[in-house]
C-alpha cells in the first residue's frame, strides 16, 4: 500500500508540474516579443531600450553561506517559484523549494518607470511587486549601467539586505548608454505560428487525458486494484491497443476501394467498347449476307425444258 501511495502521489505531482511548466513556457514565449522600452521618470528626455534583453535570463550567485542564486527576466514572468510565476526570484543553492518571488511583471510593474542618473549613466528600477516579506512586499532593485565595450550585458553582482526582504542586481550593458536603440531583429524568433499553437494544444490535451484519466481510474478502482495496475487504470486501454490495427485496416480498405473505383470502371468501359465493336461487325456481316441473297435472286436462268419449248416453236 505504501508503494501504491507513493506512486499515486508522484503521478499527481507530475501532472501539477507539467501544467506549470507549460504555462511558464507559453508566458515566456509570449513575453519574448513584448516591448521593453522605458522613458526616464524624471522627464530628462532619455530613453532605455531593453528589447535585446527581453528573451534573456540574467542570473548570478552571491557569496553567502549557503549561497543564493538571483535570476531576473526583464519585462516578463518567465521564472517559476514553487507554484508562482516571477520576473525575478531568489533561490538557495541546490534547494529550489527555498524560493522567493522578488518581483512580478504585472500591471503595477508596467507602470513603474526607471530613473536615469546622468552622472553615472545608470538606470535604476525599483519594484515592489514581489511576495509579502515581514508584512510588506519584497523590494527588488535593478541597476543598468552604461558600458559601450561590454556588449549586450554582463551581470556584475547581486545581493540581499540583512532582513532578506530587499535585493538588488547590477548589470552593465551598452543598451543603457544614451542614444542606444535596439533596431535589429532578435537573434531568435520565438513567435508562435498557428501550427505550433495547435501542436501545443494537442500535446496539453493528450497529457491531461492520459494523466488525469489514469488518476481518475486509479481513485475509482482503488478498492479492487492497486494504483500501479496500468491495465485497469489506463483510460481506454483496449482502444489504444487496437488503434494501430484499425489504422492499417482503414488504409487497406481505402486502397481497395480506390482501386475498385478506378480500375473497374476503366475495365467496364473497355468491355463495353469491345461489345459495341463486335455488335457492329455482326450487323455488317448480316447486311452483306442479305445483299448476296438479293443479287442471287435477281436473275433466274431458264430451265432446259423452257429452252426446248422455245426451239419447237
């Protein structure tokens, strides 16, 4: 019974995490093409274009004991923290369950504008959209500093305050420099086509059908069969076992039907043509025979008696 309980619990957790990761994947792909452009909150006229970083996860560890991992996905909720999604999270090394949502990309976050510090050529974001921490929302600070020679980005450092309710991350990037505007296409097109969306929907439907169906059957048959009895708990097992043979039979039937439809009609047409030719030939022979009979009856030569009588006269 203990092994059956563990198996059933594992199946429920697998279904739960499967749905969560599918949702995170769809959110991440959708957010990859989101606009990530900002104006200075102090109305200096400067603008910050982070479109180049909209499909990247910025991450770095600290030097605490045990160490923490800080991750940040600008302009999107592409991270998973237990059962929550997050734009920025902090996890303990080798323990993903010890996870804190530092910030979310929600309607409030979208209204937050960064501040540009001209002396340092630095942009600063101040988000208070994380999970509750000691009676207040977790505060996350992100600093983007101009460095024309660094390329797209480099995460310099990250850390938390003593109360562990405030964290900051420092990133050097050329996109924080004045006048830098991202105008080229993204290196990887993550937009979803109609066919891709259809495949994802079919995959989710099959996953829900098999996992959910198995769990329902396992609960329904728990008194008569164990949770690991797949022959009883697998939904519509007989149908799925016979499906390949049914597909083969359907293909064979379609092949024979099309062969009969095409080849037999052609053969019937050929036979009909041969029959008409033969009928015309027979009719021609009969006409020729009638003509011969008429010609033979047109002149009847006189008999010998008639010729004799003619001579007597």
